[in-house]
């Protein structure tokens, strides 16, 4: 009788959550970098700052993508990603609530929507870490 070996990849959920984060973050960064002038007018932000955020998001997205593609996903590195996502979420909400950024209405809605997405990535990554640890 022949037996079939089945391997369960417990990090699959985490890998997918990190990969989705990397793609969305990188795409967002690319738009901010390449279309800073029209996007800044829509959101009510400074185009130069938007370009800087775009560069940061591209580098961050690439780092998260690299982490997602590793054979063994580092728990510590994933915790850093989660922490950074939580900080981004809170900072985005604070920027709207405090009026620190002079967003247009569309800009404020975008910042909150983006905060919700980034917060959801953090939650999915927390769930992924838990699943991988079982």
C-alpha cells in the first residue's frame, strides 16, 4: 500500500495577509509617487509630502512582500509589520480628527477608509500569526 504525505502550511493565511498588504501598500505608494499633483489636489495634501509618503510606502510594501515570500516567516518581523500598521491606522485617524492635515472632504474619507484597510491588515496578520503558531 502506498501512503501519501500531506503537509499543512500553517503560515499560508499569514503569508496571504502579508502579500495582500504588500500589494495594496505598494500600489498606493506608486500612485502617490507618480500622480502626486492630481492626488494632492483631490485629498488636500501637499504634493511633495505625498511623494515622500509614496516612496516610504513603496519601500515598506517591498519589505512586507519580501517577508511574505520567505520560506520561514519571521514572527518578530511580522510583529513589526503589525505594529507599524497599527501606528499608521491611529496616525491616519488622528490626522483627520485633530485637523492636523487640512484634508478635503474626500481626503478625510480616504484617510479613514485607508486606516480601516490598514487596521484590517493588522488584524489579519495577528490571526495569521496565531494560526501559524498552532
